[in-house]
C-alpha cells in the first residue's frame, strides 16, 4: 500500500472522528465543569471497558505465531511484523493493568464510585439497581470479541486496537487544550481537580502518545505486507469498516452532559 493504512483511515469519516473526540463531555472535563456523578458513571463504564480490553488483547496474542528460531531479517518480514505486534500487545497488557490500578487509586482519593449506575437510568427501570455494562459498553465488548474472532485477521484486530487508542488520545488532548487555558484552579473544579490534576495528564502523557504511534507503526507494517490489488482492496474495505465502527461507539461512549 503506497499510503500507510493508518493515514488512509484518518481521511475517512471526518465528522464522526470530530464528534468522537470533541464531545461536550470532554469540554466539560477540560473546563472543570463536569459533575462528579457523571464522571463516576463514565469511569465505572470505562473500567468495564478496560477489563474487556484485557480479554481482547489476549485473544489477539493467541492468534500470533512466532518462529521457533532466530530468522534472517532479510527474509522474514512477516515474522518481524508479528514479533513487533506481540511486543505492542504485551505493552498494552502492562499498560492496562497499571491503568486499572490508577483508576482505583484516584477514585479512592476523590471518593468516586466505580460501580455508579448510568446517569440516565430511571429508578423504575428493570435492573436499574444492578451495576454492569450499559448498552454501549456491551456493544464495545461485542466489537472486541468480533475483531479478535477466528473469522478476522490479526491486522483487523490491530486496527481496532489502534483506532480505540488514537481516539482516546485525541479526545483527551482536546480536553487538555481547554484545561491549560482555564482561568480557575483545578481545586475549584466540580470534581475537585481529579480530571485536570490526575486523569487528563495521565491520558495525554508523551509515553502514551508514543505507544499509540507504535501501534500505528505495526498496523502500517502489517498492512504493507498484503499482496495483490484485489486482496488489498478487500483489506482496506474491512479495516475501514472497523474504523467506522469504533468512531460510532466512541462518540456514544461519552455520557450526555448539558452544554453551556
């Protein structure tokens, strides 16, 4: 592929990407106006997402095969790409384990409820008092299962991984751009400063950005190994489908907030 796959995908569905990474929830988060109840509800679902992410990464790892000997780099581009994919996926597991601990620590410090019910659940709804994935989180879990199933390629799964991470990074970079220009101190925020002092710096850290780019490099490397025009077109179509699915879910994963 003459154009890197990740670059090609980012030329598609601009309005969806904008909606997914410029949501009113993120504006409220960056300006310190997000109510703690809404933040707790989102954190609760994001933690469930992270737990399903672990199973997703494990399923992708199980699909990769590594050579039993040290291959000749000049004749083993597929093996090299798979080896780099393994490295990235192991890094992803290490990162998400650290992230889950970070969630617990910050939630304890700021007294957030990590089993908070969705803010739009009515008391009389069936099962409203039972904590679990909301419909969009369920849909994300289903997406992870589909993208790592035997019916899909490792490349497709890696595209889904990259898509989720690039959206997350860009979303919080947007929130950070608002945070840096806010006139009030984080301590005066509705959440007590948890987002601007803890969460946003963590989710825009240069190491995280480098990790996201590393995933993209592996995706582009694996896509570059696809041979044949007809097969390349099929790969592009399937990867574009996953990209659009992630964008659709990302926009809806953010809770609804009142816009100022």
